[in-house]
């Protein structure tokens, strides 16, 4: 079995939760990299703990999830305080049936490693669903996505992909009933997908759901971090294709970097993305 994580528990690199005794204890003796992210009129202060050692791309994912979740929480709280209704939550799944989720290179390795490491019956069940979805996608050839220098895909490309995906009618292979079977480890694109209005609007039967703008997209951030570490172009992998993609790119999943270099790149890229997001909001180019 291919192991794409150098530190199986992700402990070389994590965001310190000031409320978690275990994390504070684990961070003792670790280097701390500060990360200040301006969001929604305030600055969020994070500390990324880094122990000596090497990390693979997959090892960046837990910290990216923590940062993305904290940013999303702040944005959702702010929207709720402004009386927007945010209907999103666990078990609400119309979006999982309609959108093809773009997965960053780091997450492709992390999720594939997780599927392979699951108990055999569960692992086989998910691999089979991924395979069926991938086959349907490849039979119906998706439109090509292109990314600009900041790692962002154009709205036109995304809209074309969404239309195509709705037509081929493939639900996410991780969806079981109405629940995400990997909820705690779902991709950052899913974690940061919120709407305001009504969940009915996500079924396509009404217009009453509008995407909540997210000033920092962790999918873009992780894409840029991987591209910088690998000296390569930004890439995104359609979720059902991750096992096949990882097979083809296995050696990339085994490459390592000093944990401190990876953490500094992550911290700098999140901050830069937040500053760019602020400039866009204020109209400054
Ligand atoms: S985006 Fe829509 S379908 Fe998805 S969780 Fe939110 S309300 Fe539910
Ligand atoms: S990974 Fe989970 S949250 Fe994301 S689309 Fe699939 S089922 Fe939905």
C-alpha cells in the first residue's frame, strides 16, 4: 500500500488550537510559525507548530483544513450576524449530487491514502464507487479547465464544468445516503462551500440560494503551495479521479520537504490570499 504521509498522525505540522491541551502539549519544543490572516475587518492570528522532520504534500492537509475551517467559521458568523440565513450543515447534500469537486494535489494524496488505509470492506466499497464515477466521467469527457497565475479557474470554465457534470448525473462517490462518509476529512472545497438563502435553492428547483463569498479559498492556497514546493503549475484533480491520478503521480506523493519550509510557504500563501481578497473587495488592483 502506498503511504503518502510522512508523519502518519500529521504531527510534523499543525495549527495549534489554544483550547486543546493535547495540541498545546504537542507544540512544546516545536518551532512556531505565526500566521496573521486579515478577514472580514479583523485579523485572525494562527500559530503553526512545526517539529523537525520532513513532510510530504499530504501532510499539509490537516493544517490547511484547520485554517480554512477557522476562516469559514468567521465568515459564516459574520454573515449570520448580518441576518443572512445559512442553511448548510451535515446531512444536507444537494450540492454533493450536483458539483464535481476539484481536489488539490495535496488532498488527492491524503484522501487516496485514507481510502487505501480504511478497513478492507469499506475501502473496497469506496474504491468501487470512485471507479464507477471515474469511468462515467471519462466516457463523457469533461471540459478542459485552465488556471490563471494565481491558481484560479475562470468562472466561465467552472460554469461549463458544472453544466456538464449535472448532465452526466454522477453523485459524489463519498456520499452515503444523505451524508458525507468522510465528513471530518472532506476536501477544503466542500468545507468552504456555503450558501445563504434556502437549501431548496441548491436542488435547482428554486433560485433561493446564493453562494457565500469566501475571501480565502483554501483550495487555491493549497494549489499554490504545492505548485511552489514542486516548482510546477497549479493543478486540480476531479474528485472521482484521485486514485487513478495518484497511481500515475505516485513519486510526487513520496517527495519530502523540510516541515518548516512547507509551513512557512503555507503561512505566507494564506496571508497573501487574504490580502488579495481584501484588495478585490475594496476594488484596488
Ligand atoms: S450548499 Fe446547499 S445543499 Fe450544500 S450543504 Fe449548503 S444548503 Fe445544503
Ligand atoms: S466529499 Fe463529502 S461533502 Fe464533498 S461532495 Fe463528496 S459527499 Fe459531499
